[in-house]
C-alpha cells in the first residue's frame, strides 16, 4: 500500500499592503487629516469664493472672472507685482551668493568659526517685525546711518532709501538679506562639510585653483543643497509681508506695496473678500509655479537615476 506524499507547504501569506506598518499609518492619520481639511479644504474654499462678489462676508453670488479682471486692472496690484519681482530677483541672487561665500569662508577652518557662525545666524532668530523696526531706525536719516556718518565729518553724505520711492524696495532688501543670509549660509556650510576631502586633495594634485574647484566640481555636487535653498528663499519672498509693514507700511505712497499686503488690506480693511481671495489665488499660482520645477528636479531626476 503506497502512502500519498505530503502536500507541498504553502508559502506564508504576506500581509496586505493596506495593513503593512499599520501603527505608523495610524500615527500619521492626524497629519493627513490636517493637510486634507485645513490646507486642501482652505485652498479650495478660497479659490471657489474668488469667483464670487463676496464683500464683508462670503456669499455665493458668482461673478465669473470679474474679480480677476478688477485685480489686474488695479495699479496697486501691478505695483505690488513689480516690487515683488525686483525684491525677489535681487534677494534670490544675493542671498545665494552671499550665503555661499560666507559658508566657503567658514569651511576653510578659520579661527573662531563657531562665534562667526552664531553671529551670522543670529538675525534669523528674530522676527521680521523686529528686523523691520531695527532697520527702520538704522536707515532713519535723523538718527541712523546718515546722521552718524555726517557726525564724522562727511556733511554731504546722503543715505535715505526708505523715504525715496525709487529706492525704498532696496531698503527692504537690505533688511531681508541681513535676516535671511545666515540660514542659507548654514545650509551651504552643511553641504560643503559633506564633500569628501579626497576631492580637494585630487584637485590640488591636478593643479586646479580653489575658485575653479568650487565652480567646476563643488557647486555641481551641491545641486540638491542649492535646490533646497532656492525653494526656501522663494517661499519667503512670496509671503513677504511683516517686513514691509514694520519698516515702511507700504509707503511712501504705494511704492513698497507687495501682494501679501494687498491681500490683507482687501480682506480685513477694505472688507472685499472676493478681491482678496482673487489676489491670494494668484499668489497660490506663483507657489505652484515654484513647486512643480522643484518637484521635477528633486524627484524626477532621482527616479531617472
């Protein structure tokens, strides 16, 4: 009598992907709900009511693209966009250049590196309101930098950017650079410290100069660091508000208006929610324009690699 062979052992069933790492997924639920309800829901609500004639309170009186047409026909909005373009382009370039140069200097193992790093980073710990008020005093012609230099004997010295409509945006730029450059310096310094020392040794053996090594070798290797720095700087530029309110209040006249201030003014002072929502939707579009290239460079390139 032959004995039937035992049936082959069934492989252990793998847990379904839905229940894999279940505790981690449960722990992330509050964050996911917050993102869906507050961020996505709030954004959708703002875009929806930007097509209505809402005034002091939201109302579903659709007016089509009237709010956007009124927005782009407003001289105040156009001035805000121009100011943000000037401030943003200068801030983006100068913050990156100054931050990288400071990081490169500190990476040379100079004396008192920790002290210099703390000094350069300290302004970032201050709020934009404090920064704006401090630089408002520094640039005040009565008792600021102009008064000090004239007290030293240079009687014709003039430096009064905040009271000149043509230069007020550069007065804001000085304060913004003073506060934001330290953070970019630390990000760049972390990237430089991640570069293998053998690369520097190989460059010295090949007779490549220091500046050329930075330009040809080091900076291309720090591409992810530069992308992160660019996104941080750009996000800070778009939401520029506190610094303007504290330093100039949007003046002289409308010469230092920015989009974020336009939104706040129309939503809470002019009691024109529809116009404020339309302006904030345009700001959202600018954020999306920044995030899409960043996501493509950060994740698309990684996927191809």
